[in-house]
């Protein structure tokens, strides 16, 4: 009898602990993987999940999309005239995730006319599997065909990590140390960003000589084969659905380029050229060494984003001496500039 009681109480205690952890994680939802309407955050949210859910809730609002990592956040969708673009930018976006999201959109009835897809030196180094084990980078559950109950379990039936506990504590204390982001107001957000952009801010000695530019953005790993297969699948999807798609490789700060695996980068470009045309903006130049075009060694400014748009859509780059240099790799569909 004593053993039965002990087992009963032990089981109830374990259930209580699990329920408490689950409730705390769900309540805080540190990365907002299921709190889709949230606009104030205690940490960077999973923008991939938030944006995919938003598009599925507004299927006819946009007909064109920009896919890529956080770097393509500097590409202003309001300045592209051949469609109504939504910028799907999110942290460490990789081709596998873009493929899943495009497939989901098409399966859910989202009409797509145009795609602009930015690639990086880490596109073929970051593991999709690893992303799936991280709440910040986990894909939307419908994109991976994960049952919702399993999605919840993976997110909340786990012991809170250090960052989770930190943000739970902040919420309990009602801390106001948060930042705002409303993904439904993209037009207003980019309009405000254009108004706020001040080139002079980026040309001050304080910015130019900031020690942050001594720190490269470094990645390791090799997912080259699977990445090229995913890009080929994207290309096939576009062909089957009459979608116009432009690929490009993002500009690279010279410090990041210095620490990049050049052999792997060359193999990636060679493999990519066998699949599709693309614009290569990673070519090193004075712009790569000019910190006034960069926030740090990973993210370029809105000014550079405009140069990319002008090159791909407005064909102005050859006329503007201050434009970002590029190499256009021609493969079947497009004509060289």
C-alpha cells in the first residue's frame, strides 16, 4: 500500500512539474512560435513562423515575395515595381526553408508571380535539422507537415533554457525592456525606415572605426549537396507554376569574406550556375571595404539594398559609378546585361 501511495504521489508530482514547465513556456512563448498576434517581444521572435502564418491569413494581399536571411531585410519591397512584394526576411534563412514555405503557399492557394531569393555564404553550411531543434529558427509546422500537437510538444515540453528563463523572469516582473515589430505593417515599416535612413550617420569616424568591423561573421559546416538540390526544387516549382524568379548572392563585407571557405564558396557558385542564372554581389570591391555601407560585417544598409534592386530590376547599375559591383551568371532564361 505504501508503495502504491508513493508511486501515486510521485506521478502527481512529475505531472505537476511537467504542467508547470509547459504552462510557463506556453505563457511566455519566448520566440512567439504560437502567439501570432504579438507585436511586442522580449527577445527576437521566430520571424519565419510569424510571417508564414501572416501570409496564410492574408493570401491575396501579396503576389510576390523576397526570401532570404536577415540580410535581405535591407531590400525594400516597396521599390520593386513588377509585383506587390512581401519581404520574408528572417534570421539565418536557408534554401530548404524557402522551398518548404513556397510549397506551402502554393498548396494553400497563395498566387505567386515573382520571387527574389537571396543566398549567402552560409546557405550551404547551416543545417536545416539543427534549425528544427531551435525555437528561434524552427519552421512553421504546416510547412514540415508536423502535427500541431507534436509541434506544441517540441516547443513547450522541455526544460526552459537559460534565455527562456531570463525572458520568463522579465515578463513576470513586467519589464518594459522590449522591442516592437508588427509584421502586418510592412509598408509603414519600410516607409519609416526610408525616412529614418541617414547616410551621414554611417560616415562618422565613430561608425567607420567601430571595432565591430574587426569581427567577421563566421560559419562552418557543409550542406552543399542538399542545398543545391533544394535550389533545383525551387527552380522546378517556379517553372511548373510560371513564377518569375531571380536568385542572387548577397554582398559580403571584406572581413567576412576573408574568413569564408573560398573553396566551398567556389563550388557553390559553380553548382548554382548549373541550375539557374544568378547575380553575384559577393565580388570584393571598395564597397566591401567601406564600412559606411554596413551595419557590421554581416548586414548591409538600405542604400546597398537599393543598389541590388536597381541592378536586378531597373538595369541602372552600369550607369551609376557608385553602384555595387556584380557578376551576372547567365543560364538559359536571362540575357546578360
